[in-house]
C-alpha cells in the first residue's frame, strides 16, 4: 500500500502523536466525566488502570514521535500494550457486560497502532501478508473439467458464505449485545436486509457462474480463471463478487439488527479496496495484458456503468 508524500516513517510518527493526544484527552474525560468512565472502563478502578496505561499508552505513543531507535522501541511497546489491553478489556466486557465502548475504542487504537508501527519499522503497510494460502493469486489448473470447477466453486461459496455471512456476523451480533452496544431497530430494517441479501446473493452466484464457465477457473484467488471474463455481471462492473459480498454483509447486519455487523462489512470493503484490489489488478494486468487494461478503462470498479460487449 502506498503512503503519502510525507514519507512513511514521518506519517507513522504523526499517527502516534495523534494517538498520544487522543489518549490524553480520553484520560481527562475519564476523571472528569462519569459517563465516559462507566462506558469505557465499567467497574474497573481508573486509578489502577491509569498507573499502567498513561506511561505505556499515552507517554509511549508520544515518545514514538522521536526519530531513530528510541522512537521505534517506544512504538513497539505502545503497540504491544494496546493489543494486550484490547484483548483483556474484551474478555472483561464479555464476562461482565460492561465497558463495551472501551473495547471498541481499543480495537480502533490497536488497528491504528499496528498501521503506524508498520510505517515506522517497515516503511510500508505490508498488504502482501494478506495474500497467503487460499488468498494467494494463482491460476486454476488448466484443462480441468468444467464439473470440477463447478464443484470447487460450490464448495468455496459454502465455506465463505458460511463463515462471513453466518458465523462471524452471529459472533459479532452476540458480542454487540453482550457489551451493551445494541440499538433496537424497527422490524422493517430486517425485511430490507433480507431483500439485500437475496439480491446480492443472486449477483454473487451469477458472477461465480461466469468465472467458472467462461473463465476456466473459480472465484478463489488460488484457483483464478485462466481466461479474462467479461461476461455476465462483469459486463457492467469489474468486481461484482466484491460488490455482492459487501451488500450481503450489510444485509445480514440489518437482518440481525446489528450496526456492528454493518460496520464490519463496510470495513471489509475498505480492506479489499485498498489492500487487496491493487494486487489483484496488478496480477490481472500481468496475466492478460492489454485486454485487461482496455477492459479496466471501459468498465468501472464499483459502480455499474454502460454494458460492454462480451
């Protein structure tokens, strides 16, 4: 993933500076606003927590701004502490039903710290680490029978939809309620979610069928099509399966009346767009050359446009 003109290390240090300021502001609110203290710490003693958190989170984040070895070590320390607090607070909130908003704040802080740490230590955000196992880009075995591709695609859909549209959302919805973060919504929201899931699932199935039948492959990155597919939904949008997956996730969140599941689905779209898509498009350009470049110029990534000839 590319960073801004500021330079990756400087951007990482500025990120830790912002984190130090946010942490200091939060601790001021904890000791002056009872609602903030209860929502984020539950029944924990704020003084006992502050004894460790202020030096290891606030002060270490501020020290991470210093260039060189001292700043790098401070960045590693505050990131490790942030991850530890996130896990510990999540366990506490799950057992007690308290401090749910504190868990969300720490999850955000953990992600922020990991990204900033990567910029300081590695000079980049290592998105290629996501492309392993079944997510590594490899073409499917050529001349495999269509039936084999269909069976593989069916198995992939069953596994991925089961995990990302059933198991993970149910876990998130349970934690949302257990942590006291649920917001009651009208029944019509669930009905609208069911409509979205149905429509998006049909789009996903049509896209998978196009890849399997026309592309001599499957939707899984490790068994990608051997031919460029511009048929079916791919005539209108370059990534119909990604669109379908995101809309499915949002729809499931609405069915479960879980705003956290909706946020999770939208966060997944950002990860895919900024961490996965650049690598996928580079791989497609390498595999299909000018044909893919012409296709990508004619068809938009996310928003359906004019149809192109197959």
